[in-house]
C-alpha cells in the first residue's frame, strides 16, 4: 500500500458520524443541518461548516426489531422505551428466553451499564427499593426475562395524575393562604383606622365639654378595649 492510500485508509478509520439519541415519542422536528441551527446562517454560509446529524429515535423501532438484534444496545433501547404502563405491558410480553440471550455473553463492564439503566428505569416507574434491588439482581444474574415477575402492578399515569393533583392542591392552598393573609392585613388596617377615629372623636368631645383627660382615657379604655398605658399614649397623641 502506497503512502497516499495509507493516509486515505487512516482518515476513513477516524471518521465520525454525529448522532442524536432520542427517547421521546413525538416526532423529531429540529433542523438536522448544522447551518440551519445558526442565526442568519445563509448570510455566512461560506464560513459555516455544514453537516447533517443522524437521529436515532428509539420509538421508530418495534420491540420485536430490537429483540432480534440480540445486542446490549438494543436491550438498553428496550428499557428506555418504557415510559408508561402500555410500554411496560408490551415489554412484559417479550419472550423471556430471547431477553436472556441478549446478555448471555455480555462483559461485566457492559453489564454494569445495563444495571445503571435498570436502576434509572425502576426510579422512573416508581418501584420500591426492594423491587429495584430484585430487578438489579436479575440483571446481574442475566435473567432479563424475570426482572418484573414479583413487582407490584405499576401505574405510571396514575402516579403522575396523583402528583399533578397534589401539586394543584398545594398551589390552591398557597393561594388561599395568601388571600387569607391579605384579608387579615386589610381587616387589621381597617380596625386600626376605626380605632384612630374613635379615639379622636372621644378626645374631641371631652375637650369641647371640659371633660378631664383622665376621663377621656377611661372612655378610650372602655370603647377600644385598651389597657390604661396604651390608652394614655393614644389620648396624649390626640389631646
């Protein structure tokens, strides 16, 4: 092999393809061309490198297709497809022996990655700690088809509904508390204004008719339900 062909071979060996791994169920709508992601890219197209990335959307593959590939990446994709109770039910229908064969010869380092994915899945579906430990143990034993055999029926949508309901209730309770606090503040303000007017009126009448300050204080104590010291302070302010 001459030097030129050797360089070409070496370049091909180091080529990389940009890939987006997408777990969402909705269609991918973002522009797949780099230039299209740049503001006013057409004005600077001569200076912007243009390339297209590939989108790997897991929901474009059926469970059966992934199962037939018989590799660890397909197994991880099967796990990541589980996003609701329907997905979980479909996963449980898969042949146990075929799931087991997908990790039959898997190196321990790769198996550790699958364990991490399983832990994330259990967290996502709301499995208990004991259920999670059991599922993880099944992965380590390479018994993929028996992971959920003792797990209680999981209802992801119901849990989400309960969470949303709880959040809504909390928001409504907080709003009511704020409204109650505002009303209390307004009532306190009105009471203070009413008290001020009452004291002012008593002081005015007492002074007009030559009634002593001590009697005015007594009247304020009776009408405003104040202790003597507070009544004295307020009468002195108006006298």
